[in-house]
């Protein structure tokens, strides 16, 4: 083709072209010693043997399409949360389920409202759906500023995201806070309560999502098997809410998106729920130990109820990340430029390495 007639290529939607990249937790380099990887909110425990066996058995059927409706898994989840199967939608991770919610309920000209800093997928998914993300700053205590969020609701607001415990800072929303928020928000605004870290919560004042569903017909819960259930690599998440609200979401779910091995693993994990919750309790105990040690060393740390802690060092974030990376082995954490660092609770020896390295930090705490 001549220079006089340059090749014109298809152009993406402007909103998609301008999307920020989702930043995964850092991984180690192939030419360096294995790092202490505390950069992704993964469980420090390996998969349960019973779950591995279920995956291996299901792998024999990978030449066949999986159950598109995840019928058995949906029924098991519904039974676990005390709802009807019509009130559960399963997808390929809670991120995918949230994408389907936004596809079903938002579009150009609409607004999706959420606290910030919160889960970094929220603004990305809102823009992919064609909506405008509206971010309301957290309080000085790294909590949702619910009065400010109510004030930010406009006639264009279609969905509000609430994250409890909030990723990456850790505080929960209390039952009283959720009640006050739901009483103040319009009934035609869909409120999504993201409970990805629910199994790690020990604060009795936390908002009771399932109980709240009976009081608020515009509320949907978002949950995952990636965290306490340890299935981050298999991608299974789900929403729970009124059947009428979830029917449009189910229509948006990508057909066959939850693989047969993933469905089998999730069912086996529900069978082993007590054992998995015992593992979560070990993480909670380590979280308490790490928080106590950090505070004793002069760090100001929010009350985290997830499997991570937040070090809000602001402009010193990059320097802290570099400090943790040297000397070897590198301690990998999840930085948020200019704001702070999220550190996943690892195995005891990993947490000890973290605390020892942080004790030598001479920057802000």
C-alpha cells in the first residue's frame, strides 16, 4: 500500500483505549532467589487434598463443555447462604460477576459510585460497561465515608459499590452503617456489597449481608472462592440477591465460563468448609500478631479484617517497596503509588521476614 493511502485500522472505543491497566501482584524474577510473595491476597496454605482429587477427577471430562448454569454448584451455594437457587449467579471469579452486574445495569451516561482507594477493578469495569466511575475519598481512618457517598449520589447513579472489608485498607462496614446507607440511598440504585474477605472477619459489628437482603430489595452481595477457599487459580465467584435483580445479570454471564474442574473444586471446597475455615482462623491469628508487632514498632495501621494489612506511607510508597525488595530474598508487596502498600498475611516465617525488614525502615510509619 502506498504512503498516499495509509492503512486505517479499527479503533477501540475511546473509553476502552483510556483504561488504566489492572496491576496484579508482583512475582519474582527467574534469575533471582525465590521472593517472599506478599503482593497478592492469596492463602498461604496449599490446596486441600480433597479439592485436588475433585479437580483431577473433573479433568477427565475437559473434552466436554461444563454445565453452563453450574446447576449443582449454584444449588450448593444457595443452601450455604440460606437462599433459593434463583437468588445466586455464579461466574468466573467475583470480578467477572461484577462485570456482568455492570453490563446489566449501567451504560453510557450512567454513574458507578464507590469509595477510593478501594478494589482497583471497580473503575476499570465501570468504564468497560460504558459508565462513569465516581470515586469518593476514604476517611482519615481508611474507611468508607458513607455520608460523603450519599451526598455524591446523583440522578445518573445506577450502581454503588461497597467493599467490606475494604481492599486494600482493611476496615469493615458495620451493620449500623449499612442500614443507615440503605435507608438514605434511592431504591432504584443497585447497591453491591463486596464481601470477598468475609471469612477473615472477626468484628461482630460487621454488616450481615444475607440478613440485609430480606430488608433491602436493591441490595446484592458479591463473594468469591479465591480467598479463604483457596481457588484463586480456578476463578469462581458469585452474587447473591433478589431473583428479579439477578435474572438480567445471569443473562450477561459468558456461556460455559466456569470450567468443570472449577465447579468441582468449589463444590469440594464447600464440602470441606470447616477445614478451610480453620485455615482462615490461622491467617486471622497471624494478622493479629502482625498488626500488634507493627503498632509496637510505631506503625499507624488501620484495623484490617481481611487477610492483609495497609501501610499508608503516602509519597514514601516507592521507597518502601524498594526497601522491602533488597537485600535478597525480595519481599514483594502491592504498592499504590503515592498512597501506600498492601501486604498480604503470609505464613509465619514470611511474616517474620516482613517484620524484620520493616524494623529497619527509617521512613514514615
